[in-house]
């Protein structure tokens, strides 16, 4: 992936600050939760606020960030800036004002607007404070447990997916899906289908971002799109279920199959058109 000269000021790096908390619990329960919430996006408050997730009050010693960590921060600042520029342009074309999301880099645990976040949960977007939370150790997990080769652009894809949830939040989509989830008027299967449509739309938006940004900045290099596809397929519900429990239960999908995630990312990339991303019609059949 080609780096640009743009850097965003909306990135906060909490690593090494001494604010990380010790992880409480762990074991099989944490692994199951981690599998469920990979690429969660949306509103993770029901999971984050659980008393079993962690202890945000514990303190660790402050430390200096090493050269590699500083490079990671610079990369995240660059990808964040490219998301801001691309989505500001897309929103302006549709006569809508774009408000940038914040990005927080952390290690172990930190506090979010949705509750206590910890690294075992993977990257997520909190609509309450309009912030993407990233612990970069997630990508080791993605490579070691889920078989995806991690590249700079696969990291950019993950960030673009979470920024896709921010776009959904600004457009009112997350507010509508949250009402479905919390109303009690829908079955678990119906709520799961809404969740799948929400996640696949975020994949679509990630594809739109990749296309539009490459058109403007020529950021893509050979193999970059395939690395994003590999990451998307690695965290498909069917792949996660096969690896974690040995069988697939389609009714319990919350993010979409590997094939669906690839399909919608590529539709966004091939069209570059935000208007082509109505995953809800296809998934819900209306």
C-alpha cells in the first residue's frame, strides 16, 4: 500500500500512557466472546459494559513507545486522514455534512463511550462517542487464529470497515438497527439478519472507500485488494464457526459468510457508488 502525506489530528494514542487495565477472567469464555465480536461495529455496549470483561481502573506503568509503535501511529493517522477526505467528498456530493470519527489506539483495556473496551474484542466502533477503538494486537490474532495474511492494506480495510459503521451512524442506519435489536418485537433470527445486513454494508462502504481513495491518491499496489478479501473471508461467520466449534449454524450468523463479505466489499470496490449498498433489501428480502 502506498502511503500518502496526509495525517489526521483525530487519532489519540493511549498506548504506553499507564491507563491500560489488567484483563480479568479470560479462558474459553473470552475466546467465544472474541469470536462473536470480531468486526462488531454497531453498538457493542451490551458486551462492553459487562462486569466480566475487564477492570478499567487498574493501572500499568507508563512507558515510551518504540519505533515500530510510532510507525503504527503514523500509519493509522494516514489511513484516518484518507477516510476523512474520501467520506467528506462523498457526503458533499450527496449534500450531506460529514463529521469525522475519532480513532483511539490502546493496549489491554481502555474506557469508551460504550463501556470498558479490551483488546480481546478486536476493533470496534462506538456510536456513543463516534470513535473507532483499535488494539493493533488484533492483527496477530487475525493471522495466527484465522489464517489471514496481514498487510498494511488489510489493516486499512479493517479501519475502513469500522469507519463504515461511522457512516451508518451519521446516516441514521445504526439508530434504526439498534431499535430492532432492543425493541423486543423481533425474533433472534430476525435480529441476526439485521446484524448481518449492517455488517455487510460496512464491508461495502470499505470497498467504496478503497475505490474512491485509489482514484484520488493511487494508494493500491499489486495484491492489496486480495489482502482485504482474505481478511474479510477470514472473519466470515462460517469460517469462525468452523474453527471455533467445528460446524456452521447459518441462523446464528451476525456478520455474514466469507462469501458474502467478499461479495459486498467487491461490490463497493467495483462500483465506488455509495447508492449501490442496500444490503438490507437483499438480506431481509424487502
